């Protein structure tokens, strides 16, 4: 079992920055894939960034060059540094973790809301 707790969301001006964090607890392993997803109002949830063991973070095209995902395996935390924020970045952001081989188990955080507006 894994528990994910997110924080860092809020209201920010266009062009501003925000740092989201996720704390994972329970049976967490560095081998587990971790990712950030977001769901804009009225739209489907989409993948923002993902880190797998031994690989660099990968990003969806819309956030490349602006967002940076990091993972600290010793602290069981992950962060999403968001710069040059745009109104279209407004969404509920979710922390995600997947573990298992043949049988995979997916965990989600409660979500933290980000609003980019002037």
C-alpha cells in the first residue's frame, strides 16, 4: 500500500512560478514509476511528466522547457517546478505512482489545484 500527499498548489500570476511537491509513504521503491498528471476544468486528465528508474524525466510537449520534475528516493518525495506559467496550465495536478510487474497497481494523490490568472 502506498499513500500520496500533494501540496503547493495555489493562485499565481501569468509568467510566475510554482513548486508542487508529493510525499509518498508505505511500500515505496525507487523502482516504482512516478508521474505528475493534471486535469483542466472540463477536460480529461493528461500526463505532464514522468520519471522511471534509471531514466531522465520526460515531459509532454506543452510544458517542455518550462516544467522540471525531480525525485528524491531517500526522502520518497517528488517535485514539479513550474516556471513561465500560462493560464492554460490551470488544472488540478495529481501525483501518481505505479508499482508491480505482471500485476500493476496504480496510486493517486488527492490533487492540488493550480490557478494561473491575472
